[in-house]
C-alpha cells in the first residue's frame, strides 16, 4: 500500500472520534459513498498530525487504491501532518468504537479517554470504577498501573516471556479491514507455551475479576495463590480460577441466533462473499420463522438489506466484468472474472461463460504475441533501413566534402601558380632596369632605394612590389653575379628591418652566408658596399 495516501478519517466534524476507513476498491467505495451520503468526512484532530480540514473520497481505477483527499486550499499553503501515516494510526479510534459497542451489548457503559501521546492508548472507565486500558504504542513499554483493572495489548505490541509467565495470560486485540465504515476487531488470549487464540467480541464478556473468554477452559494456570498475591499491586486482587469453576458466557447470549447471524455477516464482509451469501440466507430464514421480537427483527432487516445490496452490487460487477470479457477477452479480464466466479455466490452459467472464454483469451494472447513480434520485426527492419540510409547519406556527404576540398585545393594551386607566374613575369620584365640602376649606383659610389630606382628608371610599378615580388626580382638581378663578387642588392640594404630581412632572404636563396648578429651584418654590408664602389 502507498503510505502517502490517507486511508482513515472521522465522520461528522473535525473533533469527532467516530472513525472512517476508506475502502480500497472502486466497487466498495461506491457502496461506501451511498451508505454515507450526506455525512461529512474530516481529517480529525483526534489523529496525531490531523489538520481538521474536510476531506473527500478519491476513486481510483489504476494501480492506486481508493483513498481520502483534502479539498484544495485557496492559498495553496496548507500542510497536513498525516500524509505519512498508515491506517494503523487510527487504531485508538477503532478500538474505542468497538469497545463501546461490545460493552453496550453487555448492558455496560464506560467513559473513554485518550492518554498522551495521542494514539498510544485508549482507556475505558466503567461505572463501577474499573479501568480497561488498551495499549497501542509498540515503542512504549507495557506497564501495569494501579488504576488499570485489565490491560489489552494492541496489534504488534510485545510482552516478555517472564511477564507472560508471571501473569499467566495476556489479553490482546487485533483489527481486520471490512467494507464500509471501518475494521473488525477480535479479542485474543495468549497463554504461556500455547500462543494466542482469537475470538469474536460476542464470545468475550466482562467478568468479576478479568475478561471471560471461550478460547480456553481457564485463563490462569494452576499456580499458588500466595505467590500471585505477593506480585499483585496494592489494592488489587488476582483470583485463581479453576478449570472446572471458570465463568462462562451466559447461555442466552451464546445461543442468540440473531447476534450470531449479524456477527457472521459483518465478519464475512468484504473478503468472503460465500460466507456473506450464507449469512444472508440464515438471516432470511430467521425472519421467515416469525419467532423474533420487534428489535431483533428490525436488526435482521437492516443487516439483510445491506447484505442483499452488497450481493446485488457484487453480482452486477461480476456480470459487467463477464460482459467485458466476452467483448474483449484479455488475460487481465479473464483473471479478474475467474476470481469473481470462484465464490459460491456465482452461478453455474457465469462459471461456464468464463470457462468458454479461456480459449479466446489464449488465442488473443497468441495473436497479440504474434502481432508484437511482427511489430518488433518491422521496427528492427525499419531501424536497419534507416541506419543504412543514414550511412549512405553520410558517405555521400563525405564524398561531396572531399570532392569540394579537392576542387578547392586545385583552385588554390592554380591561384598560387598564377601568382608565381605573374611574379616571375614581372621580375623578368623589371630585372634589366633594376640591374642597370644598381650598377650605376655602384659606379657613382652610393647606395639607392626602391623609390629612387622606380623614379630614375621609369619603372613606377616597383613602388607596389611586396616582399616576395622584390625577392624574385633581385634573384634574377643577381643571377649572373659570380660567387666571389658582392651582391648588387647590397646597395639596397640599409639599417631598416624590412631591407635587412629582404637582403637575408636573397643571400639565403643564393647560398651566400651572412652573420647572425645585426651589428655584424651591418658591418658586412658596409664592407660589401665599399667593394662594389671600388670596382
């Protein structure tokens, strides 16, 4: 169960202690809503963490169970402390409700209180002063108190073997879910070495000294009275009850057919439809005998009406499931219908209809499996085709990219070749004029510059030459220079960085060694220029 869902609430008002348990199934919830039409449901303050706000029922047909839910807050800031609690958090309210009903059946009344912390216990103080305490908190130790006449241990509350042996018995209670408004309660008597025997409340009565049950011939083992008197609290008497002298439930109550029929009916809801049907038949027979008093007859008519409605709603639900199964024979519907017709309230015709659908369900399963396999194959084929197509497109894109790169490379090579060719053509055209200008400068014992050569030779295009153009041109100018003669381009070299860089490149291309240091290079240039002037 999803513990975040609120299963328990109270009827009538926020401060009420009348508990409500939300049914788990949609069918049971529909019956719950009809039975409590017009009655409000609240997140009661008698719960630990209860916020006191009104609740509604939430009908679920998916994998969640039906549950209570808060109405939406207008501010959206509301917080409730009960959403993390399960249905056992309402055990104190269910215990009080069942104990009050059980005592009324014995013409006894009691005043009920809820000790702190809230939910840990319930105390019923009888009119004669005796206190019946129900201990519910599994985390708190069980202690005997002076004002507790008898203690009942709630679900999951443990006791030590020594305490059990010393007392001779332990009384317990437990709860089981039922359709409608709450949970059933049973009494249990645990004896040393024998475990716990559980009984309906109708089989347990309030005796003079303890609770009287029919589960065991005697509640107390044959132990010395003195020893138990020594261990008993002051002011409290524990009396040994021999097996032969044990008080019994009054014969009239044990043989009350109306009480038994109603109890059997309530205990059978909602998990045992066959027992519900049998209880309904018993109640109808008792009414037909016409030997009951008005009160008993009215009690039977009320219970019989609930039973007939419950069986009718169950039959309608079963018929609806079978019709849906016939129209759509799925494994889920077949399983649900098979469970419904197992109960004795199902007719042979309904069982036969469900059996006839088994082959249809199996056939549909095979068809579904075959269709699923076909869809899986189609999906695999589609994925494989999509993969092949993606790979083909990827290859084509790669081939186009490579072709484009190859074309671009060819264009770049052609462009470079064109640049080189144009540079070479320009160098071939201007080399004679530049060589003549440099020789003239050597004869006149001076250096020169590119602008000066451009002006004096009329080769004005020289002004637009870049480094590469000048380099190719000077290589052609120096092409016929002997290796032992200074380079004509020495006359163009100055302390300017660009001029020195161009001179180094020319010398490197012609295999002429030069000093690495700039000062040494300038000294070398001065010497080479002097040699050219002397020639």
